[in-house]
C-alpha cells in the first residue's frame, strides 16, 4: 500500500501525519478518512480549488490532471508545477509527500 506523508499544517494537521492508503483512493478521501479536514467546498465535484495540495514527492506516480481539474487551477492559492486538486488526484502505487497550502480561496468561508 502506498504511504501518504502529510507535512505539518498549522490548523489542519499541526504535527503532520503518515499513513497507508489503498491504491485508487483520492487524496481528499484519504485525508478526510484520517480526520484531516481539508476544505472541499464543492463536495469533491471539481468545481472549486479549495482542496488544492502540493505533491512535494511522488508527483510522477499519479495520473496527469484532466482538463476539468486544470481549469480550476487558476483559483488555487500558491499554485506550483506540482499542484493537484485532492478531489481528483488518485493515489497509484507510489508514496506521496503532501503539503496543504497555508491558504485556500474559499469565498464561502471567508
């Protein structure tokens, strides 16, 4: 099983976390199952970018972003070349190191 390592995030995961996850699980579902309450304002329908994460390691182990996901990237705070939306990024066979950005552009929350 692939291992997800979550880098510390001030409010969502202050000490960081590491856990195994089944292949085929989205990063968003994996985080939520571990009690890491990543934002997902559109309820995982790829209609916002509040679940934006940065894959610090393992980016090349998952399938490339589709057009719908790429269309949402413009709404993500702190976008990088290793950015993905957690609701669309599906864990494959490789381990991942994930950073949850400090901010999210969630207009409903702010």
